[in-house]
C-alpha cells in the first residue's frame, strides 16, 4: 500500500513537471508575439516623436536646386541613408547592446560633441527627448525607462540625442541589435520620403514605389555599417551636413530641419 502511495505521488510530481515544461514554449511564444507588437508600434508613423517635423536637409536641398526631381530625390535619399549608417548607426548599436544609464550618458555626450551643425543637433535632441517621453508613457512595464526620464529630466549633463535613445529603448524592450539598426534606418528613410511628399516633390503613390526601390540600397548600407563601435563613426556626406546647417537661414521653410 505504501509502495502504491509513493508511486502515485511520483506520478503527480511528474505530471506537475510536465505541465510546467509544457508552459515554457507557450510563455516564450506569448513574449515573442508581444515583442512584434512593440516593434511595429515603435515604427508606426502615429507615434508622436516629432520625426515628421524634420526633412533631414531635403527642404534646403530643394531650395538650393540640388534636388529638383524624383531621380535627384532617389540619389539624395541613398546619401542620407549612407550617412546615417556611418555616423549614427554606431550610437544606436552600442546603446542597444548596453542598455543602461551610465553607458547611455557617455554615448549621448559623445554624439553631442560629434554633430557639427546646430540645426542637426537640435533636431536630434528634439526627437530624442520626445521619443523617451513617449516610450516612458507607453512601455510602463519597463521601470528603467521611468527611472531614466525621472533622473535626467531637466539635467544639463545629457542632451537626449535620438540615436542613443532609440538604441537604448530598443535594447530595453528586447529587440536584437540587427533589428534595432534596421529599424533606425527605416525610420529615417520613411521620414525623408514623407517630407518629399509634403514638399510636393513626389506624390504618395510614387513615394511608396520609391521606398520599395531604395530598400535594397538601404539593406546594403545596413550590412556595410552595422555592428560598429562609436570610435568608427564618421561623416560620409559633408554636403548634407552643410545643407542642413543652412536650413535656419532660409526665408521660408516648412520643416524644422
């Protein structure tokens, strides 16, 4: 009788362990599904980060007659994506790999010293601070985001540049580094094309076609510049930097940069 009782107890323990083990894939699947929704939300144009207030120098390029038609726009867009990959992607990558406050502060301060024109610097800090505010409000389950914003809000030691903030948030949410870097380049490409549409340089349908056509070039830029340390960050298109710096001197303008 005692032997039967022990066997029954063992069977119950085995059933409990099997049940617990069977729940692991279901929990992992649920977490992966939630991650997909977070990825899509961060890339959604409805997210109020202020990205659509900036043209990445396109408005100044149009007024300077450097970009006049759709082919000029395509070449300009490829240059923008290439420059973002060389200059900003290392900050996104390093922030996503080490998503903690101390590492982020160093990256933010280094990028503030790296950006050479005031218009681009202000655009970066404006979008970065807006992104952190939105992320802290949306991803309330990530306490470190709340702590980060509360600790550094109003501080003069950081500037809240967009690239390190984007990498930090993606790292805390759970994105892998490749997804994070590709997402950052996609957002930049999307915003430039949106600016071109609102400047009446291209129509909405043609803009979608252009985005699809440039995607292979953007992927090449990603593979070229991905996974680099900030010590390798460089400016590959100085003319773009000069154009963006001229934005503040234009007589009439639709965008902030």
